[in-house]
C-alpha cells in the first residue's frame, strides 16, 4: 500500500500588496513561492496534506495580521 503525504511549513503568507514589515527584498516573493509549492504538491494528488506552522508572517496584534490570515485562507 502506498501513501502519499504533502508537507508544507513556514509559508509566511503576507498580505498583498506585500507589507512594509519585510526585512529582506526576497520576502516579497514569498506568496508566489507558496503558490508554486501548493501547485506542485496538488499535482501529486497526496492522500494527506499537512501544514506544520508559521502560516502567516505577521503575528497577532500587528495591523497586517488579519489581512495575512485572510489571504492564507
């Protein structure tokens, strides 16, 4: 029996347009990297997909947190 698993972690979804909380210019690419990773994982049609954490970049209490969570959904 074969079981396939897609595992994602530290996706750090950001509100769009990308917020000014980015420490590095490459942070602006994070949402596109996530889209690509999800597309690659979905193409494999895994039996189970798990996200291990750090879904959004912003933390609760920051003004951009709600927008990042909404984008991640």
